[in-house]
C-alpha cells in the first residue's frame, strides 16, 4: 500500500487548441477535458492503474461537486471534511505540447483542519510502504505543514512508519529539507536550484549538474532525491550511488502530471523490489507516457513506451 496526501486538490481543466497560444486574441478550443487533480491524487491514480494498492487522502467539502469528478477517477480516497469548494487549475495545450497553466487559489485550511488531516494520515499510513506528501500547501497552512505531518506520523507509528516522499516546492520544500528528514524528495531541476538558493553548478551536462547539487543534500539532510529534467530525463541520487536516464522520443501532448507519473513509476518499481537504476527507468517510462496523453490522465502499463532507456552511473 502507498498512501498519498494532497492538501490542495484541484479540478484540472485542460483546453487543447490547434495553434500556438496568442495572448490577447480569441482562439477556439479543439477539445476540453476535466480530471480530478492534485499531485497526490495523480500519483495514487497511476499506482492503481498499474495494480498497486494506493489510497489518496485529501480535504473535501461533502457538498463539493469535485467529489463526483473524483469518483470517476478510479482511485481509492479518504476525505477529511472541510468547508469550501475545490479550486480549478486551467491548462492550455497547443499542438507542440507547450502548456500554459493558470492555477487558482483553493480552499483555505485552518490549524484545526490540519490536525484533522494529520489524524487521518497517521491512521491510513500504518503498514504502508510509502507515504507521499505532494503538491503545494493550501491557503492558511504554515510553511512547515508537511514537517508537522512527518513528525506526527513518525511519533505515532514509530517502527511502523512508512518511508516518506515529498513532492513540493518553494518554502514548503525548504522547510521539509531543513527539519523533516524525508526519505525522498522529487523536485525538478529549477526547484532544486531554488531549494539551494543558487544556480546549478557548471558541469558537462544538466544531469551531472543536478547530481553535484543534490550531493549538498544527500545524505546529510534527505535520504534520496529523484530530480526530473523534462525532456532531458531524470536523475536519482542516494547514499548508494547516482544514476541518470534519458527518455525515448515522445510526442508531447500535455506535461501536466508528467512529474507526478514519474514519481509514481519510481515508487511502483521500488515497492516491487527494483534496484535504483531500474526504478529510475520506470520513472522515465511513466513520465514519458503521461506526457504523451491529453490532460491529466493516469498512464496504464499499456501506455508505456517500450524503447530502450539508457542509464548511466554518475560519479563525483
């Protein structure tokens, strides 16, 4: 079982257009789709589609129409009752796969709401292999909200605590790295640079630069890092070593949720006993498959690219 927490869920509305987005002009959409989104929800959907038991925890108003969209997403959920309507995220995708996103503010959560979320997460995480804390923080939550979740789960579950992965950015990620000691983080290269407060070091390749930067954190502050690089692939760094992998040629339709699918692919392989290099390949396959699908769809095993994915070990 892999449990995810999404404190800032969204209704992902993806609008496809037949030409490059022209700001200030009127354009006609060729297609529109709606998906229940939010990073943790996306991860849980991908895992379930591949036969891995998963549970998505999220705050939700019982009267929110988002519940109906969520029910269509084929994911097991555990909700924490709050008041307010789930936000909508709007993505406009052109024929090249270039995506422009507008994220709206979501339901504001109180300190009491966070306490309720922590109670449910701790209950659901007992016996799980991984707990994934994913996405931006909802309005009203402090920057260290994920740190509080991590501490509470570890205090309550002790040796039964699952490994904890965090996929967020900005102040929330900085707080987790400073005080949460997560087992895994999943930034992209820009989020990693922001986390370190400096440009990535000069190196022969982006993967090498990311590796050098990640070594400032692994293993001193975090257990490992899965850093996604878009079309350049991904890098995994742990105390056991570091590896880089590059994706196969992909016709990109939407990048929304591709990073979430990469994380799901990594956790899926890890939960089945794969070594780090094989788990990284799985991350690449799932991220590439998601990018080739429209909207925020969860890639299935039948969607995965079958082309060879080269992996190379990285060294200091």
